[in-house]
C-alpha cells in the first residue's frame, strides 16, 4: 500500500520562497567594521533573483559550478540562495587553504565563475591563470582585477524576479572540499534534499531550536561546511542573520553580539577562548543576549564552557560533525557536565556505531572504544570523482575519530585515530590531556603529540601556550590530579601559538614536523 502523499521536492528554492514570503521582514545584517549594512529578506531574495539572471548571462545554464571566495556577508547569502535554486552548484572555496590546494580544488570541481570579495582579490589574482576552467570573475566591492565584473553593476542591470526551475531534490546543490591535511582535498557534494533535511534537524529543540525570534551570528565561515548549516536553517526558521564579514577579532565580535542582540552564535573553541579573554579584560562586554553557543571543530575544553556559563551566563554546547556530514551529526545538551563534555547525542536521522579491529561492531555500552562510523541522509556515501574505499564501509562513513557510544546515543570521542598515543601497549588520549591542561588558568592553548621513546615506544609531548607564569613542573602537578600518573608527559615545549589548519583545528602534523626538524625547545622532567 502506498501513501496518498505527493512527492513534493525538498529544495533550497523552497527556503528562498520562505525568506521572500513569510519571513520577508526578517533581515540580514552585515558588519562593516564601523557600522552595519541592513537588508530585509525580501530584498535579499530580489538580489538572489538578480544574481541568477547575471549568472545566466555569463553562461551558467545547467549544473555548472559557481565558486565563492568570500567572507560571511549578505552577498554571500545571496549566492547561497541563487546558485542552487537556479539549478547550478555552489562551491565555497576555503580562503585559508594553500594556493596549490585552491588551484587543485577549483580545477577538480571545474568552477566556471568565481564570486570574490574585494578584500580577497589579492589572494585570488595570482591563482587565476592556473584555474583552467574559470571563465568569469565577479568582484563584490571595489578592487582592480582585469576582466572582472562588478557585482552591484551586474545586479542593477538585472530583473528582480526569476522563474526558478523545478528541481529534483536529489540534484547537487552545493559542494565543499575537506581541508586536505593528508593528500589532496576531497569533494563532498550536498543535494537539495540533504541540505533541507539537515536544516530541519538543526532547527529542532534537540539541536539548536532556531525560531523566528532568533538573531543568528555565524562566526564559523560560510566556506567551512556550510557554516554548520546555520544560514539555511535560519531561512527555514525565519531567524535573522548577523554576518561578521572579515572582522573576526574578539573586540569586533563582542561589539556585534551586544549591539545586535545576537541569540545564537557558532564558532570554533579558539574563537570563544579569545572572546572569554577579551571579556575578562574589558568590563563593558555584554554577552547577555546569547541563549546558545554551539561550538565544535575540535574538542571544547570543559574549563571554557564552565567559564563562559558561570561568568557570563553563556551556554556553550559541544557539537560534532565533519564536511562529510553536512556537518552537524551530534550535539551535547544535558543538565550534567558528564553529558555536556561528550560530543553529544546523535541527531535523529544520523545513525552511529563503534567499530573495532576487523570491522567488528562493538557494543554501545559507553565502555568499548573503537572508530566511530556514521550514516544518514546528510552523510556522504562517496567523494566527488575520487575513489577512497578505505573511508567507506558498506554504506557507513569511517570518521577517523576514536571513541565510545552509549546506549542513549551519546558519543564520546577520545582522539583522532592518527593522534592516539600508544605508550607501553596502552592508549593515551591526546585530547583528554589537552582539555585538562587548558583548565589551568595560565594555559591559553595546549596541543599534545606522540613522540618516540626508547623504553615505552611512544610518549606524550605537551606543547603549550602560556599567558602569565607557569612552568612545566607546575603544569605536570596540575595534571596529576586529573589524569592517571602514567599518562603524565615528561616532555614539555612552550610555544608562541599552536599552528592551526584552515578551519581552525590544531595542526598536529605541523607540530610533529617541527619536532622532527628539531625546532621545538623541549624541557624534560
């Protein structure tokens, strides 16, 4: 027996129509450093129509790729709506990747048009000759670039309505490449259906509970896994969006939060660590409007969550996901800190399992440790034009994260598979050591890597950034009350900053390379 329900397509076009219709009075606010630009959703939808006409005029008449090289702004949002809704594929280029990676990605995706912020033209200009498929560049703002089109001039010449085509919900809507810490970056292609379902999940109370009363600040870049789904989910919920532009320093962000009464904001832990330090140094910082801060990208230290909640009333919830999962897969709501410090509960729609040696599925008992595998309607089943059979296991995505899974669906990740330290036959979690270290008031950042040891095979080396005074002996004593004594690092290195990947995660491979080259000054206790 079949249902009587029609096969109504779940598309980004429907989110565009929501923004244009029911939520036409909501707004996108773009911060420009000394003020704001404001645009109601009705006008944003008209800009999306104008942009679609402009792209048609440049030859985008099918599922060609349209790339963005942009900060978080109203113009970027217009592309988020226009490109998928016209049947093309939005490709957000990560501005923080190495030049050779950007060239590889643009060529691999076969980008035909690039929309670029004027401030980023100096980064893009030297790469264009090597981007073989790029035919046109559109510049947002004022910048000199031979042969480029001016964004506003193009839109001013175009009609403000567009005959949006009826699309198959399974068609490609957008694509994003992994950060490529090993080998070439790999492309993940999101469908209209996957983006729509992911947005629905983000809006649920078990996730971020977005509503038309919210004002959402995506600090996480729109080129990083769809800004964690915040833009599309905000359109679905009718929440206003506050875009930080290129002003990602704590001084600017705290000003925006206070002046625009931001209620929800997402960013990686390093950003919130900066905000916390800035707030402690400036008595006039007001974070009281924030009701929820989903935080992820790397493990969130309990000390950071506690400090923001106890000192400023800001509830930080730990979230986990990947480019491959669109990205949100878990979020850690709960009254106890025991639950808050996990990566959270699997969202409805995402299934997970823990797999041990020989692909043996382990019990969900919060004890068995293995690699987390996930699957679901917004979890990719392959990479774009790139075979990687080791990453996929009979319909499941191998995440590369090691941890536990409880019977109630709470995921606790103890490390990346490549970062676990095996000492004397026992596993040491570098993440647990890092989180414990960052609970010390003098520690700004801490990254732990495994280094060779004649006796134990491998031992932890703690690389720490200090603000104030603390020596290795004090930090080791501080750790002694928090981890088993056999896990305590004997080797310590004090550094100016932990190197980061293009999406703000700790670049441990770079630390390992620095150690191999003898560039880290090591103190041995």
